[in-house]
C-alpha cells in the first residue's frame, strides 16, 4: 500500500525554515490500521497530508501502490485523491447549504458518475452509517455525531482503498466518540481498507494494530498490545 522513504517536509516561516518532517520511513500494508499520536505541531497532520496527496514532500518518496505521489502531476494527483483515498476530518467539512445526501454525492461528481447512480450510491452509503432517515437534513439539523457519520459516508461512497482520518472524534463527547470509532472499526474490517488515523486520544489509538509516535518531525512505530 504505502512506502515512505526518507521523507522530509520543510516550510518557510519568515526568515527561518520549519522542518515539519525529518527523514520519515514508513510502510503501511494493505488492510492495516495505523494510529498516529504526538504533541501538537510535531508533524502528525503534515504526514497525513502527504499520505493523502494534499501536499508534497520536500524530499524523499511517498509511494502508494507503486506510484510516487511526490512526483505526480496535479491532474494525476487529483485522480488518485478522487478514486483511492477517503478523507475524514475533525471539523466534518460538510457544505452547510447541502443536504446529507447531497454532501455525500459531492464525492462522486469528479468521477463522472451518472446522476441516478450517484443518488443511489449516496443513499446506500448513508444507510450503511445509520442515517437513511436523515438524508434530506442539512448539517445544521444534525448532531455532531450525525455530521461525522455523513462525512464518513462521503469518504466511503467512492469505494476508496484507504481512509485517512485527522482527529475524527476530536469534536465529539465520549459516548459519541465510542460510537464513531466502533463504526470506523467495523467499516475497516468489513471493507478491508487501510486506515491511518491521527488522534490525541490514547484509548482510540490503542484500537489500531500499530501506533506511530511523532516527535520533532520523526516517526517511531510500535505494535499495540491487545
């Protein structure tokens, strides 16, 4: 699935350079769940952005199924994001003027899916996360947990190979957190997806097969104890 080799990421900040990632090496197998923890500002989200093709490495290679994302043209990169990678964010990133159904359908628009098929697939995705009866509701009419379920449905509807989740339970209360993580775990198991999740919550991180610790732009990975 993924193979990262000597990946660095630098950002200019005034007259200085911020070294967000410092020689990261990582392999993620097909169907694996990796959680990433670490202090704020130490490179977790930067790493997730590189895995998702939302940003490019300064040096090194980010290989996804034999393609180095750091060397792809913008058109090819957009295609990879549209077909292979599902994103889930802490703030849900739903379009407030669109219904739950319409928000999920937006993930299929770049793929050229017909209107009828788009509607059917979005309805199925919403049903799979327990929201079949909320398809016409706007985000403002949904609870935080329901909004995150819509976001999960949006990520799943294009049938990706990998889910990338950046603090997916960060805005949720404890009970809702547990429901969302249980849902993500079921989706991961049922669909054979690879899943990479950034989280500050150790109880969530321990559900994964491995935990990566980011400190000062460097990554250390260990197996979780079940």
